[in-house]
């Protein structure tokens, strides 16, 4: 989960305005991007549900929460001089989202996963 979330934040930071385009496309069935954006949102929802079923992510988080958090972190990372702060806040958000079993599965940082200590 941590790796996917990091990649999603990185993607939305690199492609300025992509979140706005995705939200619009989801709301506009006639958009050429509608089906792809709906599929991406559904994939994220499945990933979140799987992580929650494994007791790795808090049960009170929904897909909309996750999407807004990614959007906010991407926006912050795009601001001049705020990359380090965005990275630190990503880690803070991640420790808030992950439960004990999710934190233990956070990884060692070698594969792009964020290491999160218990406690």
C-alpha cells in the first residue's frame, strides 16, 4: 500500500493538473478519459479494501479520503521549496493510515516502500 500511495503522489505531482482532469472525467461520462479514470478509482478502492481486510489500514478511511490526501500531498510537493516537507508529511500521513500490521509491512525503503516504525 505504501509503495502504491507513494507512486500515486509522485505521478500526480509530476503531471500538474492531472487530479483536476481525473475528477472532471469521472463526473463526465462523455469524456474520453471517463472509463480510464473510473477504472483507476475502482482499482484504488479495491487496493484500499484489501489493505483494510488485511487489517493493514484503518477501517475509517475511505477512497475519497485517500484521493484527497494524495491530491494535497501532490499539491504541496509541487510548491517551490516544499518537496522535503511533502515527503515528511507523506510519512506522517502514512503512519496515521496504517495500523500495526500495515506499519510492520511498510518495507525497508529499498523497493520504494516507506519504512514505518511501530509505536
